[in-house]
C-alpha cells in the first residue's frame, strides 16, 4: 500500500472523490520550478483543509514530485522492471 495520502485513494478507487473538493478550493497552480515535464504544483485551501500536492506527467495527483509520476505508477513501473523471481519448490 502506498504511503502517500492521495495515492492510497487511487489504489482504493476513491481518487476522484478526494480530489474534487480539493480542486474546487484551488488557490494556486504553477509549473514545478526546474521540472522538464509538464508537472504542476497545486495548493488548495478552505476553512477545513489546506493541501499541497502535484499533478504529474502520469496524469495523476500525488503528494510528492518524484520522477514525474505518482507513487502507484512508480511502483507499477518498478514491478515491471524488476519482476519477482519465480518461486522454487
């Protein structure tokens, strides 16, 4: 399971339900400084919550800007690059 609070909702199929209210209170949307991709840094704020997160190259939202992809996409890519060795019986 992902440690990122946004990616956990993606794994559970609840990303849209989480992101809709956050995006409705969007206060700032800027290109990530020094990023060669189209990643955006977003800040959302209301009376209830304040959040800082990213819209990444993989087209998902994430709390971190690592490799331009969210936690879930990075994990999938890692599993494809380094599949588990076949178990020996």
